C-alpha cells in the first residue's frame, strides 16, 4: 500500500476564522469536515507570525532563526534541506503547488522550481503572473470583487486547485507528498460570487481584546496600533468582508482537493493549516507581527486519515515546528539530527498525550525589503496550555495566564505571585535558544529587569554549540584539538 500525504494550507486564516473552532458565523464547511473526520488541534501556534518565516519552519523543521529565513525576502541557508529534498531523495514523489515565499525574491517569487520538488507541477505566484497580460496583472491586485465580478478561473487559488487535482490523479497509486499552498485569503482577497458579498453585512462581535488600552504592554504595540487608539476607532465595527469572503472561497477550493484525496487516495494522511492569523483590530492591532496574541499567532491545524480518531480534539499547545518530523514519521523515515521538532503522530494516535514542551514563537522582522511593521523587533516566546511569556529584547516583556485572562489583557510580568511560572518559562526560552544555536542569543535575553537573580556574563554559559549530524555527514572539528568533535555542545577550551 502506498504511503501518501496531502498537506493543504492557506495564508492568513487564523483559528478564529474557522467554524469548527467555535465560530459559527465563519462559513467553512470543508475545513469543518476535516475536523469531523479527524483530529482538531485546539492550540496550535505558528513559529513566526509572518508569511515567509512561517513557511520556512513548516518546510524545513528548523526555526526561522536557524534556517536563515527570519524575515520575508530572505533565503533559506545553503545547508538547509526542505521536506521535499528529504523525501525525493528516498524516491517519494513530491509536488509543491502554490505560494512558496522562500526564494528571497519579492512577494510573488521567482517562478523557479527549487530542488526537491517536481518541476512538472511547480506553480508559484510568479508563474501565475506570467500567465496574465499586464492589464490582468493589475486587475489581480487591484480589483474589488464586490464592485467588479471576478471569474473563479481567474484566481490564483482556482489554478492551484486544478494542478493539485491533476497531481493526485497521476500519483494515486504511488508514494507521494503533495503541498497545496494557497495565497488566499491574503490581500487582495480576490474571489467570485457568492463569496465576494457573503459577509458584506456581517459585523463580528468584539471580544474584550478590542478594548485593550495597551497600558503596561510593549511600546511597539502602541506604535503598531496607533491608528486604532482613537475613540472613533473603538466604535468602528469589525467588518472584514473581503478577508472572510475569500476565506470561504478558499475553503471551497481546498474542499475539492480533500474530496479528490478521499476518493482516490483514501489511505493518505490529510492535513490543513495556515501560516498565521490576522489581528482584525483586536488589541488595537492590524495584520500580523511580533505578537503572541491568539488572533495573530494561533492557527488552525486539523488532520484526517488512517489511525486518526474521528471528531477528536487535542487540547494541548503544539507548534508548527513539529510538522516536518511528523511527515517523515508518516513515511517511516528517521528524524534527521538537525530537525528541531518532534513527530506528532503519537499525539494523533492518543489525543490525551501531552508533548511535554511549549510551543515556541519568535520574531525577527516582517520583511527585509521595506520599513513597515516596526522594522527589527526581536521576540522569543513560549506558549503553554495556560501560560505564555514573550521576551522583547528591545522592549518590555509580557506574561499572561490564559486560564483566567484568555484575551491577554493583564500583563503580569512584574507580578511576584507569578514569579515561579515566569522564571521557569524564561529558563525554557534560554535553553531553546541555546539548543537551536539561535544566532541572536546574548546576555540581553537573560538580563531582564524582572529577574535580577539571573546574572549574565560576557561568556554566558561558556559553551561551544555546534550542530549534531547524521551518520555519514561531515563532523565538525574541535577548535582546541583539530579532531572531530565528540560532543556538539561542550565547554570552550
């Protein structure tokens, strides 16, 4: 029996934009059907809430700070392998159809199929633009679908879907890994009727997060949300009609892919997720950025297929970083030493089984090519089932207990009653940064004003930290002896 994996993802679908996560106003019957057939991860978090870096972790198993793509328009490191490279090297057919965002080009990409993926099916946003006239290119970015009708066949998502259906048909009898990566519902939110006007009269209910005054919060949030700090903004209704309409449109498209996979490859593992969410005005913020608020960093993650319990819910916090290891585990391939995540298949089989680790979230910058979204905003954070700590190297830090503060309104970073939980998460973040050889680690992350007892030094822990390697790969040499290193992490000298 062939081993097959269908991975479908969207861009900018937060967990709160999916009906089965408790938001019935969101019309997403096909996403909901995956949850009915399988397992819904209730608390899944992106590794970095911005398009390119989020994808860099999803398709390498390395955090953005490890793989080199810690901002949009930044390439993966030369020694970094994608899932496609690892699987194709084992004779598994690999298809990537849709938004890539990892070639260091502009928003659309360079149209060149990267190593590890079948060029017959490669189709990024540059490929799509090449099919359009100049007038159509402008229309694809500027058209308002509620004023000027858009044909379904004109959209990027439709053309991605058609290629995905062809891939499944052609590979139904062999091992394969297929990624279907939609740009929708990301701006400009193009979609045909009935989706274009589906939410034109829908006003979303404002949660307590919409009244956040951002006091005792990082200054970066007040700058970020400045346009929404006025009295008029507080009274403004939340009506993201184009975003939500396009989200329901892409739900329909991915439903076609899932239906084909269920029919032609019923023994495939099938997954749906997204790269990040959208603040939509919560906490006065817009879009995405250096934040651990659920509206931005929490994403849908749903699986169905053989061995996946139907209608199950996994309640514990999980991270996108674990998905590449999960894919390799599904194909019975060993986890490479370099990968920084662990397979979630044990949790898929037993939804009561915790992972035993937080979901780590980071931020570097939004995009290297422009100055928007605050520029360089280094953040390292840890999210558990009930606590979350965000360290902002250039700003004040955040600590929330979501058991009694689900909307993260009360920053308890200086609350002495939370010292034990705060310091434990702080230690875990430092350990994570060390274990992953975070190039941005330094005493600043340790020397936080709320933890005077943690005395940093120039030498920090005093260790040399190199990568472990798999058998047959080059073993780095010890600086002090010139011999192959015995331990990757060891005291200097």
